[in-house]
């Protein structure tokens, strides 16, 4: 019995050594893969923070900073239906054909979206159709057309105009000229049904882009679900949701892709001749209207701004935030996400001007200078 036991013990030892060797090999392989991923991920995801500078022409000239060209941005401190109509009329544009009103219907539970009562007069004066596209992030109530339309109804938009979820039947591809990351942009296919676009944006922060304004509204906002994923991932992924793909995408690649997608939409709209931009600076949180439970609003309302140049418009809104004594949290959100890079990249690819002249139409009415 003792001899038999010893022989069995000797037979079991090689099996145990073999199993241990396999286990250690697997663990070692996993460690190599993890360390390799970390070695790739850290430098791949790195981005430098661009510091804020004021780009109104008065500040540029005072600082002896050069600029090739500049755009005009109109402003009113009043936030009312009458003021919105007035600033629209100041742009002196005359839309022909079927007019689209691009705005965000806001995520269910978010209270900060544009008030339908504020925009009703303008929307109805041009017989506008509110346009949107479905979302591409997890947890949204607007990922499909039926739910999205319900949210639009709950938020009061269907009471003031027809609402068109433009990618309900798919997307169309428009070219991106001069893009570094994108060569094409996938937008809601119903964009082709409109002759003119009025972009109504609620300026605010954004958890991924740093801020949301006119450029985000025509890039992510007009992108189909698949197009949104492509913008978030620099054209690498296209299948929703955006969650994993965006985690593997450098922040600057994302904001550059937004700039390129925005340019493609402007180019599609007659190279900017059939699109205008109006941004309302109220109820500003560090979070976007796409967040169902946004951080509380902690800065004062500023006014309404408008331009034919979305780059100048977003820059002007940002500059006003950086002038605000109570704008620290939004300033931090813009900087930490390097939100300014979208403006830098727009200029690099020949889209818009960061330099702008701001004209306060309230001051012009009283004969005062801004």
C-alpha cells in the first residue's frame, strides 16, 4: 500500500506543474496585454489645454495681436420673444423655401432647454419646422424616433411647430472638405428636404465637449445616430452607442471632428449662405441639455447673440462667460475638456473667424457705444 501511494503521488506532480505553468502563462499574457494597452492609451489620450484669450477685435488690437479677418456678432441683453425677433431681423436675412429650425429638444428630466414660448414667434414667423436627430448615448430617452417625439411633445415643441426627427429613416452622406479626421459626414437624411436652416442654440457647458453652442448644434446635432458615433470617434466607429468608442478617442480628435462635421453642414447649406445662428445664454449649467439631471445653474443669464459665422458666435459666447464674475465653473469645464480646440481647428480648416466685432443692438438703439 505504501509503494502504491508513492507511485500515485509521483504521477500527480507533473500534472500539477503543468497546470501551474498554464496558469502563469495566462496571467503573464494578460499582464502583457494590459501593460501594452496602458502604454498605448496614456500617450494616445493625452491632450494639451489651450488657454483662453479674448478674440473681440478691441482686445486683439489692444494686445497688438494680428488677425486676417473678423465677423460681426450682434447681441441683446434682453431675453424675450420680442428680443429674439429683433436680433433675427437685425441679421437682415430672407429665407426662401422650406425653413428648418435646428435646436435641441432636451433630454427627459432636463429643465434647461430653450423655452418654446421664447422661440414660438420666430419659429412661426418663418413657418419653420423644428429639426432634430436621434441620440447615440446610453440611457437617453431619445435614441429612437417614437421616444424622441414623446420628449419633444412633453417639452412643448410639438405645440408650436411640426417636429422632424431627420434620421428616422436613415442618413445621407455629405462630403467633408479639408478634414483631418473625417472625409464624410453622416447626417439625418431629411436635411435634404429643407432650403434654409436657422440654428437656435442654448449655450451651456458640455460634459464631453466642454461647451455646447452653434458648432455642436450643427455637428453632433445634425448627425444621425451613426454620424454622431463617427464624430465622437474621429470616423473610426459608426455603430451606436458612442460609449466605448469615445473612451478610446483622443479629446482633440473628437473636437476636431466636430469642427469638420460643422464645416460640412455649412458647406452643404450654400457655403454658409443658407444658414444663420442665434444663441441664447440663459440657464447655463456646466452640463448639456442632453444630460437628464444636469448640475445646477450657477451663473446669471447674459442675453441673446446672433451671427452668420458660428465660430465667431461661439467665441463671443465663451468670451462673455470668461468675463462673468460667476462664470468660474463653466470656465473650468471649457478648459478641462479643451473646448477651445474646436475653434482653433475651425480656423485651421478655413471655417469661420475667431476674431469678431460685437454690436450690442440695445446700445445702438439708444445711441450708446458698447
